[in-house]
C-alpha cells in the first residue's frame, strides 16, 4: 500500500511539474538549429499566424521586398509588428516549398502560397547566424 501511495504521489508531482514548465514562459525559444526547421517555422508564421520566436527568426538586417506595380521595402520591425498583429490568423492557401540552393551557411527557398484567386511567391534567404538559422531576406510577388 505504501508503494502505491508513493507511486501515485510521484506521478502527481511529475504531472504538476510538467504543467508548470509548459505554462511558464510561452515566449521562450524556438528550434532554429537547421535550415529546414527555420523555413518550416517561417511558413508557420506567415500562413498559420504563429507568433512564437518572431525576434529570433529574423536577422538584425532583415528586410522584405514586395514586387508589384509599385515596389515596396518593409523593415524588420515593420514585418514583426505586422506579424504580431496577425497572431492566430490562418491563411486559406495551399503552401509548397522548393529548396533552390543550400549550403552549410545559407539556403534559398521558394515558398508558393496558392490562394483561390491568386498566387503569392516568396523567395526566402536564410543564413546560419552563429549556429541558429535565420531569415535574412524575402522577396514577395503576386500573380
């Protein structure tokens, strides 16, 4: 009987500890140890409204160029501010990713988001920044 009580007590303590750690600080870190993890997180941020780790995902000199009738450049802070406002907003699109170039220090990927009436193509450059992969540039165009 004592063994059963001890086992139950340990199980409850483990469950409480796990729940406490999980609810601690939701803005902790994201895994950017590989280029694939980083591009997957970028897609989640852009299409699924993820906001975790936005500051970690982009390099300090990141910028976004939007090609169209009038070309536009958005700064890192502009993009992060916009994405924070979009938290939880899921886009109704089919997303495909094609790795165009990859090495130990950088990757270029083509992310295509197919919406009902148009397509957004995003060329994304990622760099290995001290062991963490980050997005350094993106160029968007719409068709």
